[in-house]
C-alpha cells in the first residue's frame, strides 16, 4: 500500500496534465479542418488513444513488466512522447502570438471593427499545424539518432586559483545520467565504457542516475561498468532514480562491480607530493526516500586531512550551496540533462541554478554534465549527450 498510493497519485496527476495537453492540441488541430461528424469522431478517438498511451505504458511496465510486448510498447510510447512534446510547445507559442496580435488589433482598431477573414485565419492554422507536425517528425528522428549514438567527449579546462603544481593538467572523466533501462542496454554501455577508458583519465566520476529498474531487472546491462579503470579510482554517487529503483541494493551492486560508492563520504588521493580529497554526497532529495541518506556535504568531508584540492561529486546542481560552505573547490553534477531536447532546454534553467557546463558559485566551480544517456523519450535534438573530460589548470 505505501508504494501503490504514491504511484496512483502520480499517475492521476500526470494523466490529467497529459490528457489536458492532448485536448488542447486536438482542438487546435481538428477544429480548423471542419471535418464532417463521423470523421471528426474518429479523429477524436485517435487523440484519446494517443493520450492514453503514456499512462497505459506506465501501468503495464509496473505490473506486467515481463510481457513480451512491454518493450515495443515503451519504444512507441516514448518516441511519441517526444514527438507530441514538440507539437504541444509549438502550438502554445503560435497561439500566444495569435493572442498578442488579436489584442494589438483590438487596441488599435476602431470600435466594432470586424476580425480578419475567418477563412484566412483557418488557412494559417492548418498551414502552421502541418508545419508543426512535420517539424516534430524531423526533430524526433534526429533526436533519436542523437540519443543512441555514443556521446562525444567534451573537453573542459577548470581554472583553479593556487593550484598545486602536482595537479596541473590533472584529468577527470565524468559520465552521468546513463539511465540503463527499457531502451538503453548493456551493449551501448560497453561502447561508452570503452570511450571513457580510452581517455586515460586520472580519475573517473559517475554522478548518479545510472539505472531505471531493480538490480534483478537491470544488473546484467549495468555489468559493463565494471571495466571502467583509472589510476586514482572510479567513484559513484546516487541520483534520484537510484531511489526509485532500490538504492541500497544498487549501492551494494555498484560496489561489487568495483566502483567506490561515496554516500556522504570521502577518499584521499595522494600523488606527486600533493593530496586531493574526493567527496561524494547522496542525491539532494534522498531523505524523501531514505532518511539515513540525507545529503550532507559537510559530512562528506568530515575528518579529511588538509588537502591541495577538494572535489565533490553531487548528482544535483542544487548541492552547490552546501559544497561551497564545506570548502570544496569543484563540484561535478548532472541531473538536468540540459533540458534533454528542444524546447524544454529553454526552460530547464527555471528549476536549477546551473543547467549545463562550467559555472562558479562563490569560490567553488561547478560543472554540470548534460547527461551521457537520456530519460523517457529517446530524444536529444539540440542538446547532445556527453562524456566530459575535465582538466585542472592553474588560474
């Protein structure tokens, strides 16, 4: 019951939002066509079926995950989700522009002035609707390609004031938000691991959201991560999706595969006469799922010796305030996916203080990886996934 109730609440709210969006887009697509009664009813049945696809997929995957048709259903549902998101966003922008034009016309026209020719407006609606559907199809196809190719390496220099000479040029490889699950499998992860190892980094960081699903479901596909190798270690911190998937089991499994799991903890790296502290915190909202996993940057560095450089791995960028307070020099994060695809990439900054790339908060640098994989729709149009290679340099 404790699991079912939140799930039903989420499905109810999500279905209402999703259904309302389909009602809105359906009206804007179908009304200008002026279809006769029977065709109009068939078209609305199609809209209702499309709206039901997402909730049906969620429920089916949760309760009958072993059925042979679940994976194809997920692929169809997730691709459609990305396609519809673009259609919905373009429709809203178009209608806001039409609304603004109407307000300006009414304010500047003589009282009682008639609206422009209804036939012309209907032509504009039908034309823009066709353009939106075509654009969404093209973006979905390109986004699917971008999502499933092995990510390119993004090289970043991090300027550190007073950097110890022994750390000049130190290289850190970061992968994040891999989301091994229904549509991302072990063969793809093998290629990612090979590309990361080829970078010959000094240290590798895996900053959360490795999985979607339990160890029993996804353990086989996650196994290639055991091949990650770096002289100063491979480190892992939890993301929010680990807490949806059995976090304690996954921490044990990731440790068994050879990664160092940092749950509000640290390790000390010594090389070339310099000392570096590598800290890691649990997900920023972990205590909502497991009180003992409350995220705590101060605990992550407690008891550490004096160090020439202090690195924090934290899944969510929101941990940066605590990281700066605790005295870390650099925080590596993910979580945002950079919005994952257009147009949501335009709005992700409303929810997060840092959304992608290198930033600075007080004296602490932060780098936000756009995500090595994806979540939900296999769609990365305009926001390519990445493997990051960071290099420390003296400022």
